[in-house]
């Protein structure tokens, strides 16, 4: 092969290379390739430049806030920042839970104390009643009145006005009539003993359980 043929083949090779690069570069740019072709300048001058495509991000997004706000790692491994307002909301929620738990514990202890006291019974003559007269119900009061020379008039009054143990301790015997003076004295003495028992027991255990008073 002579020099003329060699020169022709060389020119043909350059021409084919130009067409090949032009077509392939256009397809790569259209298809989102990682390379772009800069065709500025002479027709046969090609410069392959790396594409400046936008960085890829995951679907999880995060709002970038001030650097002094707390960071939290999500289940996707993305670090997010919680605003001061959101942080205060979390703290308030925790405080509310703490207060609610403390209140529940206090109520449980208070209820347990009342339950334990109400479960303590003792004998009042022939009657088995709660230790503290202030814990008596209307039925307990009725039983005690019947067993201590109370009258039918008193029983009606007790049921009509719901006189429980606390009200019984403040009852004025002079407001009721008795068939005999001796019966009145015996009933008054029994009621005074209840008041003494209530005061003594309260002083030894809990002063708040002393003789009740109504304003």
C-alpha cells in the first residue's frame, strides 16, 4: 500500500471516529450518561468532560436547623434535628407522664390506707363494727343505736338524713326524746365513749382522723 492510500485510510478513520463519537455522545447525553461532550471549537476537536449531575439522595428528608438543637438518629440511619419547640413538647409530655404516675401512686396508697382501716373490725358490745366510728355506714350506726338504748324516733332520723359514723359523733342527744331519763343518760354515755375512742385512736395513728367537725 502506497502513501496515498495510507493518507486516505487515515482521513477515513478520523471521519468515522468523528461520526461514531458524535452519535454516541448524543445518545449518552440524552440517556443521562455520566459523560457529556463539548462540541465547541473546531469540528474535529472533542473534549470529554465528567457530567455534573445532582447528587443522589434517599427518600428520607431532613430539615437542617441550628447546630445547638438535639440530634436524633432515625430507623433509616438519617440524622435529623428537632426544633426547640418540639423538644419542649417532648419534655412536657414526659413531665405530664411523671406527674400522672406520681398522682396514681399517691391515690393508690391513700385508697389502700382507707381500705386497710375499713377492714379492721372490733366488738362494740355484741356488735362487730369497724374500729373507727368515723368509718361507719348508716347501717352500722343503726345497729349501734338499737344496741345502746336508742329510740325509734332516732332510727327514723338516721335513715331519713343519712347519719353515718362521722355525723353520729356530732349528734346532739338533747334533740331527741327518750321515754326515761335513765335511757337518755345511758345513750349519752355510750356516745361519749365513741367520741373518746375516735380521738384516742386518731392521736395514736393519724391526727386527721380526730373528731370530725362540719362548718
